[in-house]
C-alpha cells in the first residue's frame, strides 16, 4: 500500500502548473498570497520574478505569452492589487496572449464580514477574460488546469483564478493529473474555396493578415497568394501582437491609424480576413464610418482563434501559389543624409535604430511618435520581431520588454518607448535590473502627449491654449529619465543629436544588462 | 424674447459642476475626453491638475475629499485608464470620500464595433460605488448633478459618470439648475437612549468612534461621555480616514491592527459604535474569529453615514456629560534620549517627526513601519490632522498628499510613507512639483515589504528563505529615492542618523514647495 503524501493546496496548484510547463511567475503578492509564495519557494522549477507594481506583472506576462506562446503566471493581491494590472491585461486580451492570473482572496469564511480589503474581484477579472474561483482546497490543481485550458484555448487569452487563502494553506493529498488536451478548430473547406474565388476574381481585394499569420511563413504565404491574384494586395492589421520582419520576409504595408488614411489605403476593396479582425476606426469621429469596410465586402478565411497558418497553406494550394519563387521586393531606402549634429526627431530615431538593429532583436514599440516610422524603416534590415500595443492601454512597453526578455534570454530586447506611456509602468526598470535582463529602453523624450495634441488640432484647436498645453505637456518640470533609471538601478544616458544616438546605440546594444537612453527631441 | 445660448454638452457639464462648488479636476485625459479638456480650458473656475498616472488622480481626489468634505473631479480615459485608478478609489470608498469620476467613452454609435480600447467600464466602476451613464447630449448637466448627490449622499462616496464623446461635443442649450438638496438622516432617539443606558450600566463598555466623530468636538464629546460611565472607555477605529490630534484633544487609543492585540484591547467589552464599523479582523487567521466582538455585544449609535456628531451631542446630553470640564490627560512622553549618531529606526523617526511637527500640519501616513508609532508619539504635540490608508490598497500616500495640499493650501502637508507603497504612485511627486505644492515626503526606506516578512514569520517561517526574501526585499538593486525624486522634479536628501533627520526636518519643514527625504533605516 502506498503512503498518501500530503502537501498544501498551494503546493498542489504549483505542482500542476509545473506539469503544464509553466516556469515563470510575475509576482507582487500580499498577505492572502503567502501560502503561494511559500509553494513557489519550494518549487525551484518556477522562476518567481518580483515586480513593484501589478501593471508590471501583467504587462510582463503579456510579453512572455506573445514570445513563448504559453502562459506565465501572475500573482497579485486581492481586488485592488489585481485592478492595477487590468490595463495591461486589456492589451493582453486584445493580443490573445495566454496568461494565468492567480489572486489570493480572503479566507473563504472571512469575506462575508467585509474586511477593509474586500471588493468584487470576480467583476474586475471578468472584464479581461475567463474567471474561476476555487471552491475547496482539493480543487486547486484541477482549477488551475481549467484556467490553463481557457488561456490556451481557441482563441488564447487571459484566465484568472481566485484562490481563498485558507484553501491555499490547507493540507491535501498529492496526486498527478495528465496534461489536458486542447481542442482544435479544423479549417473550413468552404471558407478556403470562397477566398480562392475572390483572389482569382478581377476585383480589387486586400488580404488583411494578423495574429498568427504574422510569422515569416504566414507573410510569405500571403504575399505568394496575392501574387496569383489579378488585383490582390496584402496588408497587415493596425496593431500586431507580434510580427516577424526584416530580410527574407516581404515588407508588407500596415493599416494606418487615422481612419481617413485607413479608408484611403483600403480604397473600397473587398477584404479577406486572415487572422485579423474586420477593420474598425480606432475612435469614432463625426462623419466617418466605424466600419472601415462594409460588412458585405468582407470574407473571413478562418474564425478568430482558428489555425490561420493552416488556412493560408490551404489557400495557397487552392490558388497554386508558388512560395519558393517569391521575389521579395524591398521598400526603397530613404537617402536623405542624416547630419551628425542634427537634433533628434522621430524619422531620424527610426532610421538610426533600424541601421543599428542587432540580428534577432525583439523590439517592443509603444507610442505614436517613432513606432510607425521604425516599422517602415526596418522593413529591409536584419530579421527581427516587433511587438505593438494591441489594446491602447498605455504603459505596456517597459513590462512587455521584461516578459519578452525572460521568454527569449538569448535575444536582445529593445523597448522603443514614448515618454508619456513609460511613466505608467516605469517600475519595470527595477525588475529589468534585478533580473539582469538584456533590455535597452529607448525613451522618445518629446515631453508631451503628442497624440492628444494632434487630436486637439484635428478637433479644430489650431493654436493650443494654455489650459490645453497644461494637460498635454510633460514639462514644468521636465522629466529626467536618466535620474529615474538610476533611481531604479538601470544605467542611463541622455542624447540630443544624431551623432550621439548613433554612438550610444553602438555601445548599449553590445552591452549586457539593462540600459536606458533618453532621446530628447 | 431671450436668445437661446448654445454650448457643448461638456461645457454644460462643467458649468453644472462649477454651480455645485467644484473647483478642482485631477486629470489624465485621452482622446475620448478632449471635449471635456476644452470645456475645462474655457472654465477658469476649475483648476485642472495634470497627473501622470490615474492612481494619482484618484488618490488626490480622495485626499481632497477628506480635507474639503466636498468632491473634486477626476478625468480618466476609458476602461483601462479608469482601471488604473481603482485601487485608490477602493481606499476612497472605505474613507467615504466624496469623489466624482468623469470617464469619456467612445462615441455612442461607435462602441458596438468593439474598437481596441472598448471594455466594460460600468462593471469596473460599479466595484467602487455609484455609476451613471449619459444617454443624450442634453442630459450631461443633470447627470453630473445626480453624481454629485450620490457622492455627497448618506453615506458620502465615490460616483462615476460615463460620458460618450459625441455627447460631450454636441451643441446643447444653456440653462441653469438650482443646487440639489441633500436629504439628511435624523438621529434616532431610541438609539441614543439605548446607548445612554449602556454607558451608565456598570458593565465594561467601549465607545468605538470613527468617521466624522474624529473631529476635535467629537473626540471631546466621546471622552466626556466615557467619563460619566462607570466602566466606559473610548477607542478609535483602526484606520481613520481623517482624525484631528494634538494639544486640546484627548489622546485616545486606537484599535490595534493584529487581531490578537485587538481582541485583547477590546477585552470582551460591550461596544457602542459611533461612526465606526463593527470591528473585524483585517485578514482571516485560523482560530481567530472574523468578528472581533460578537454581534450581540454591539449597539449602533447612528447608522453608517448618519450625523454622528449630532448623535454624540445627544448622548452627552442624555448622560449629563460635562464637556467644558474635561481634563485632557496626556500620554507620558518617552524619555529615552535619542543619540545623535544613532541609526534611524521606526520609533526614532516617529519621535523626531512629532517633535518637529509644525502647527496645523496634515500628516498622510502609509505603511506599518512608522505610522502607528507616529500616531502615538504625536498625541500631545501641536494640533494636526492625520489621514490613514482606509482600504489597504497601497500607493495612497503620495497622491493623497497632493489632494490635501490643494484642499488646504495654507497648511503644511507631510507624507510619512513606506518605500514599498510609494513605488505604486511615485508619479505624484511630479504633480507636487508642477503645482508647487507644500508637501514634504518622508520615505521610510527599509527596503522591504516589512508587513509581508512579519506575516511570513507569523505563519511559521522563522528564517526567511532565499525565495521568500526575493519576493519581499526591495533590494538588489536598492531603490535610490533621491534620484527618483529629482527625476520627477522634486528636491531630495538622504539621511541615515537621528541628527541628520532632525537637522533636515528643521530645514525642509520651513521650505516652500515639495521636498523629499529618504530616511534609510
């Protein structure tokens, strides 16, 4: 007869996550998560990474999920702690990043007395995805497996498990579970055949690709399919969660942000959706339709979360596309010479970074000022990966870089980051230092919320008033990013000219450990 | 015939808030709030204060509401922006602070298309209080009046109004509204008479006071009432939203944080609740009851949100208490001499600050390390006000100090602040600099989450393991608070000994504008 081994509910939960291949936990725990802290301490297979703010935990889990294509854990404290992580979970939801949030709750018998920290955790968590709540100490392992199925399901997403503190610390029997199977959605032959007819038809068509189609194979397949059509072009969704770019990959164009430009780019063409959602204006503007393409002009190749790569392979086959023979045309390089003493501006920053980019770099871009320019400028340089802000909740960049660096420790990570957004989650710099991550943060320090000033001008305020400047300028006093980085343990430098940036990039991109460069412009 | 004057829905809303006496807006707007930004720009009666993170907006509104006893506005961007403010709204909800949150939503016709930034704003906002949503451009003025009634109602609290962007910018007729009346809850004669019988009875009784009873008059009334009882003592609730302390006010004891100590302090006595809630353990611990006093031992003098001061006056009258003749007994001063070169520790910090306290100071305390010690040490010094963290969501202190300083520009504000908590909302320092606020931030830099280490020891981990230290120490690298403050535009100094702190307090408490002192201990 075997002896029954007993351990805590928290130990059982962590054993189950290890069994599921989970090996990172971004943690900012409190008193109701201490049994999970002890269980993580006893489980060296999981790397527990302390973050000093919950938005860093969740943004890091998003970056990790995008690169590893499997979930990390987050560990946050009750409703208010979790609430601090919602903004970046919103981005993760839009990115279809797999994430499992663990939240300790009050002891199951204690909540009814409404202690100070009690709030409606479930209501908060439901706004970003699946929510489960453990109902007994013995269920914790099965509960986290269910959360994993939700996170890795079709489509992938954010799953939150709420675990009362008494269930974490109660003793339960040790047992093992087989890894759950994930259902797969088969590709629909009718959808493929319909798309093939549209591609072969003489009408203008756009193959709008997104999600998992943005790997090298997906982009090459899409370009090859378009080459077989008479008037078919490929376009990339507005804010990709992750896209592979650079040498060997066709330099495809991206759907513009402002709806007037997006409408012009789409030009009334029919649209085949391959991993992308139907294009919608980012905000609602008077006189501009919400739907950038009418519903009856759209054909969906594969439903959300379906296997888009398999569908593109089937479509390429249906139209006899020749992927091997694809000639990758390059965007012409801008030839305007950068003068060494020129002050920095978005275009020069984009170009200098593209020129200095190390092979295999992961570039997390946030903010309007330089990101689009860099996307275009780097189309033809060394192969690299770009992660963008999918949901518009700002403060993604610095934590997302943390997660990407932990998922891919052998690749350089660059965070091309606007200053306004970085201030929401600057605490991520400390985690970069603590974990000695290979992240270079490039702060575009233009000392304003540039997008808001642009929108105020679009709304007719040609001369920004003092009040409008007061609410959109990050000055009086200026933010000193070199001091902030040093305060959080990251070496930092300030640059103002093209020459200074080029020289500094040459150094920092070859250095180990985190660095920050404030690019005043 | 009068000409009908037309202005935007946002203008009408801001005119209504001005009519209600609202004159401050803590703002971190986005594209869907720009019509409100323009309306604020055109309404100089409202001071628009830019905050670089939404948790600063809401924490500042909490501090403002506690001191001014009327609401400030917050202005945040859609669901993810608002979500960043929830933690401090949780504290505000527990403090019964009046606050009106304005959130711009997508244009009313645009949300259905699920643009990237859409999420369930109403579900998020419902977790912290009243929620309204404007249903037409013409309703904005009336909607914000309804929000004001909710914020200033019985009890006061957090009210959130969601305003679609198209309603903000639509033209509406100008018109004025009378200020709404607020209903008042009369004091119950039966409740007063019942309390009087308990006070006069020989059984041990505690008059547990909180909320609006913590003004000087309320505390003097409570002490006078207790003096008429045979075995009646007064005790202050665990985490007061606001309490007046110092010379002329009885130095009353406070309900301890840890439940074992709280149970001992209550000693099985009957309890009369006067503005305080029934005492409940902060967290649930095995073998300790959630209710620190059984329900049948509790008498409620006045229901939540009722006029507790009026009730205490009636009770004093019923027991013939003589408030004029109250002799205020003082807690004996600790006489252990502080040596100049002693390193700093919580007790010495508390005493040095109490000794240096300027008259009329508002002291925002957050964190376990020094706050309780200061509360006791300063009982007999100059009159001052203390604001504590009512809900346990950390990151309250720096923004709360912003709000208190704006509500009371002639009073010095001191933020006695633990380092771990301060990192959640350090962006508040920039707003202190931008608005030239008279705030001195004293960072207790012990470089750890002290409360978690204490709870781990309570849970049996006598020697903290490396993993446990990794998740509870704010070191490797150390946070450099002097650099962080300078990065955000605030002058800062680091001190390590009693002499250095005493000298520095002598300087910074007499200086204009914000300062930060890192107290390494």
